[in-house]
């Protein structure tokens, strides 16, 4: 938490101190004065949202007074000793509020887990009867949208693919077509993805339906994926990138459920 506050403060000072003069900004395509006005607003907006999340009741006038004094290099209204004491009190207060919030969120997360499991089981049961849906012994369900060519990848291969993730209600929570394709070792995937790729060939496109036990399980993947939810993914297998790096072993990321073992669990 201390590092977070220091980084926010540092970014604010850095942004102002490094802001180019008007003539310099005009020489850089896309970085005119309008850009810096918008960037300043965005930074202020993000900082404002973070204070709400951390349940800070800031006095805006005093905040701006202190911020402007710091930028100008004016002396503080408080001594160095008083500043250190106030900073420590503030950081302790924020950490306490965050801890209380996380406890409440974990409680809600745990309360939702059984209900989510029932919804997921009902969804998977109904979905398996739909036209074109194939169900494997593990419970993975899939529809082949496009056939590929060649051979499926091996368990120790790295694959490149696009993926769109949906909740059971059809709302989208991620889409790599809007960003960049993923490159991932099959060994690092959740069980349902592993099984799907063991059957897919390069160039193919599948729609897969994962029960919680083949996806992100009871832990979920905060804040995107709640506990015990079935998920839908459209996967376009672009290419097999060959054997995944094995040295050092830590270079291969663990499955998402391991990555989120100690993450704060936020209910959806």
C-alpha cells in the first residue's frame, strides 16, 4: 500500500515536471496541448476513483492546495516529522479499510459459490442437448465452428490463439481480437482448455463450454470470473509455436487457479 501511494504521487510529479513546452509538444505527432489536457484529466479521474475505492473522505480543497504546493516546490504546512506521522496514519487507515472490504467480499464470494454451482450444472445439462454440441467424458462440451488442418499440439507445446470469453448469460468478459492473440503453453492452461487443444488442429475454431471443475473452479479468477461458474469460450487456433520453454521451469506460468490462489476474491 505504501508503494502504491508513493507511485501515484511520483507519477503526478513526473507528469507535470516532464511535460513538454508547447513548441516541443507540437513537434511530436499526436502530443499537442489538447492531449496533455486530456491526459491530466484522466490521471486526476483515476486518482479520484482510487480514493473512493480506498474509502478516503478527502477534503478536495486541501488536497488541491497540497498538490499545487508540492508541484511548485513550496514548503509544506507541516514539519518533516509531522508529515511522516500523518503518512503512516493514513496508510494504516487505508490498509484497515481495504482489509475490511476484502473480508466482506470474500464472505459474499463464498455465499455465492453454491448458487453459482447450481446455475452452472443446470446450464451445462441444458446445453448438451442443443444441436451440434459434443460432450466428452470429462464434461467438456464443444461445437466445431471451423475445421483446421494438420495435427493437434502436444501437451508440452506452446500455442498461439484468439479467444473470446462469455459468461453463461452470453455477456462478454474478454476478447483478444480487440488486443493481441495469446501465446500460452498448454501445460499452463485450465483443464478444459488443455482438453480442447488436444483435439484441435491449427486453423480450427471451436466454441467450448466449461463446467467450473474444468475451468476456474471454486476460486474463480477475481475480479473477472466468479466462483463456480460455467464459462463459454470461442477459440481460434492460429498456430502451433513448438515446444514451450522448459528452462527455467518458473518461466512457464502456473494454471490460472494457482495464480489466483492468494488473490482477493471479489464477488460478481
